[in-house]
C-alpha cells in the first residue's frame, strides 16, 4: 500500500492520537505523521506498519524502527 492510499488512515491516527489498533501515539510519532502528510512528493512511497503498536506511516520514517514504540518488528505488507 502506498502513502497516497493510506492517507485517510494516517489522518485518522493524527486526529485521534492513536494507532489503528488503539495504542496512544507519542509526540515523535505525531511529528512523523506531520512530516509524511506534508511531503506530498513521496506519496508514492510504501506505507509501513509496526507489528507491535500498529503505527502506520511512511517507510522513509522507519529507518531505525517504529517512530512510536521503537520496535524493529515492522512490515511493508500493509492491508486494510
């Protein structure tokens, strides 16, 4: 799934300050969401999902793990 296809999920994460599975977002994760939403040139980048907390965001923002919980258990196979 591309970021452009996941925009509604990402915007919902920000609005509710929760991941799709209900975990609370950290301030760093909210900043990562803002960066992903502002970077319209990278909307064709793959979305990445944290398998621990459920955070969904741009794969460019997961270089060292999840921006929300720091888990290294991530997947680019995002299906909703």
